[in-house]
C-alpha cells in the first residue's frame, strides 16, 4: 500500500484557503465601491427635503 502524501494534501488545503480568502476580499471590495454612491444618494435626499421644509416655514 502506498504511503499518503501529507505535504501535497496540506498544500492543496492552503491553496483552497488562499483562494477563498481572496474571493472574500473581492466581495468586500465590491460593496465598498457601491457604498459611497449610496451615501451620496442618501445625502441628496435630505438636501431636497430641506428647501421644501424652509419654504413651508416662510
């Protein structure tokens, strides 16, 4: 019976971990890119509400 090659198995696990970590990092970067746009849109909404509120007060 052949002896198991533990070094190969370990290397494969390490490569799988590295690949999974990189994919996770890319997923984190994509929402980060869209977040500033969402923040800008959120800032625009109160800005449009503010003039109408000041007009109502005058």
